[in-house]
């Protein structure tokens, strides 16, 4: 079973959040990194799968992520 992510971030960017998740949860986040990083004021993940976190991140910055 995949690890559920429980983290909160303030004044971060999409790529820095993905880097932190990669380190803490040993997940390859490279394919989800943005070419042009976008700041995020605040986001909280409460027992979310990685794919849910990606959708939440992208939605928070006005992008869409299609379901894999």
C-alpha cells in the first residue's frame, strides 16, 4: 500500500513541495515538476495519496492534471 502523505506547506512553491515529498516519502516526483515553478501561499495534505496531492497542487495554481 502506498504511503499517505500528511504535510502542510506555507509560502512555498510547487517544485519545492515536490522536492520535500520526494525526500520524505521516497517518491520520484521528477515527472510532476513544473518547468516554470509557481508559488503557493498554503496547502495541506491530510492522509492523501501522492496522486491526490498532485491534483491538489495543480488545482491550487490553476493547472489541471489528467488522471493517469
